[in-house]
């Protein structure tokens, strides 16, 4: 099998020990075969009762700790993982499966391919989640902006999973035509006429009622779950309804 970037990954038997460096995929493995998950990052918060060794963060994984867990395979993501870390793990003889996900359809196809690569059957929740999203978009047309950081301000731009989620909800990403995936912008470019709603997720920047909304004087804001907006995996079972309630 080859991962999403075309790198061959050879397992002689179904994976029994998996380390995940991607919160979305950690949740996916935990929901499918929890006994196989032997390590995860500090950012892997779901399921809430997850009790496995931690291997630091997505951008600075503890490679020695990963090796000590003797995984059959490590799960990474092109956006969330550094190429250097992936290569060093492979150089150490550790198999790494890298995902690339920029749309909802890619999320389902990527996870199905990953489970096949692990030597597992595709889980029932994956088909259920795909059915949830396999419906026409709600006719809204509202223009929204999604900041992901402040000082400096950054927003969701083009070619992102989040942008496709917005489109599936019938929303228009006000910055979706910019060339960068997560462009830096001025506050005045977000808080302006022509934008109907600003969605403030709780990750990667933790926007809260006291940190974020006060910056905007012209456009209404709504706090939303970053997991619903940016995670693929079991969260997609409920994310669509959750986001519709927040935006429509």
C-alpha cells in the first residue's frame, strides 16, 4: 500500500501497535480499535478518557519515545507533521503513514485507504459519517471568516478541509480566493462590510468569550468548536448538525 503522498508502506501483518501524531486520527483509531493505540500527542484530546503514553506535540514529537513504544506504524499528516520528523522516523526504521486531507471527500477516502493500509476493515462509523455529509448543501450564501490566530491575525484561506466544510454548509469563505491556505491579514480586512459572520474556533488559537469577540465592532461573531470545524474522523458524525446550529 501507498500512503496519501505515494510513499510505500509495507506491513507484514495487520497493525497491532499504532502511534498517532494527529488528533483526528487518534480519535479515529480509538473509535475503531482502541487496544491498538499505544501512543499519541499531547494535543490528542479525544476520546476524553484516552489513556496512552504521550509523545509531545505534532510539531515536535519525541522520536525516542515513539521508538521505545515499538509501533508497527506511526500516523502523520502533511499539514500537521513536519517532513523532517517523518523522514527521521523512517530513517530509524519506523513505518510512517502520512495523510493529505484538504476536502471532506478526501477525508473519507484517506481514512478508508489508511484502514486498508493498516490491514483493518473499514469501521462502521466511517460509512455513517460519510452518509451524514452526502447531502446537498444548505442554501445560505452567507459570507464568513474563520480566524485561526490573533496577533498576528490569520484566517482560513484556500484549499483547506475547513474551507470545504464551510462550502458543504452553504457558506462562502470570504478569504477562500486568496492563494495562501492560512494567510496573514489585518483586523480591518476581517471586521468589515461584506462579511456576515465571523466564526471563532477554540483551536489552534483558543478563542473564548473574553478573548476574540471584543476585537470586532462591525461583524457579529460566533464561538464554535474547533473539533467540529477542523477535525476529520468520528467528529464528522455530529459536526455538520453542530455547525449548522451555529451558523444558520
